[in-house]
């Protein structure tokens, strides 16, 4: 299997009472079953099951191990790793009805997926979280392109900080993607320790039935991320 690659799964693809859902339940560890039961709603429990089932099915296939046998470790920063194949780097994201998984064998990877569910005040959010040059870019965007430009920046930022293993609490404004948006590269806050290979990003939109788009971004130091082909984005468990 060629990596890096992405898998996206809709919660409606697998019904809670289906044979496929029951098969996924059999893959969970005791700890995962306990975590699943802590969710208050059936909807949340089903979402957790699908994310863990997707993760175990995909990583099991890539590592040639039985999905139910996989064991995971968690770093001090909360970043998970596959014990039997630590060279596989992966990241999960959830939004609305969608779950996304990104996998790389070259470097840490971050993925973010966003399903727009309601109107948002994009400029207000940007002025609160983004770099001032990104805000200026959004302010100059035609109104019909503002949502696309906002989600492109937002998802790429989320993916970047997930790849770093720090999360967005490190500060979304500490990476400036205005130049990247214009084909000129990224700029990082001087306080961010960034030794290593250049950062790579991939962003794509996927049409939804309601007329909106699913926004998907990946970040990491894997050189192939920037050239990820549509064939490397898989729908479902396949």
C-alpha cells in the first residue's frame, strides 16, 4: 500500500445495529470498550466505535497484523503510537458525521477534517485566532470565497499542530499561512523549535449532498504529502 494515504468514513456508512458494527466491536480492547461506555449518548458511542474500528482495520492491514491484536502507547503529550510498528505515524479527526484517518511511514502526520454545519462569523473568528496577515488575506477575499479560504487556513493550522503533537493550544497565530496561500511558503513564530525537514501540506475539498464541502487538510514532513493524489484518499474501510 502506498503511503501517505487518507481514509474518510461517514457515520451513516455503518449502522449501529449492523453486522459490520458488531464486527468492529469485537476488535476493541477492554480499555477501548470501557472508554466507549463512558460516552453518554448512543450516537457518541457509535462514533467512538467507528473511529477505533477504522484505525484498527487500516493499521492492521498496513502492518500485516490482526486488527484486534494491535496495542497502542501514548506519549507524554498525548500522541498515540502503534507499539508493534512505531514507524507508522497516524492521526484521526472528527467533524459532524465524518471521521478521517491519515497515515504516513516517513514522519509525524496531522489531519483535520471540517464539515460546515452552521453559519459562522469567519472574520471574527480569524481576528481572535489567526495571524494578522491571514486576517488581511481573508478581509480581501470575495464574499463567495471567504468560507473556502477560512476553512483552508483553519484545517491546515489544526493539522500542523496535531502533527507537532501539541494541539491548537500552542496558538493558531504562531503559524502564518498567508504566504503559503499565495504560493510563497509558511512563516513560523520564532519561539517554535522547528529543526528538521520542510513542512508539507495538503488541502482538498469534497462535495457533500447538502451543497457544502468537506474540508480536509494534512500536515507533516513527509515529502509526498504535498503531492498526495486523489487515489490516495479512500472512502470507507477499504
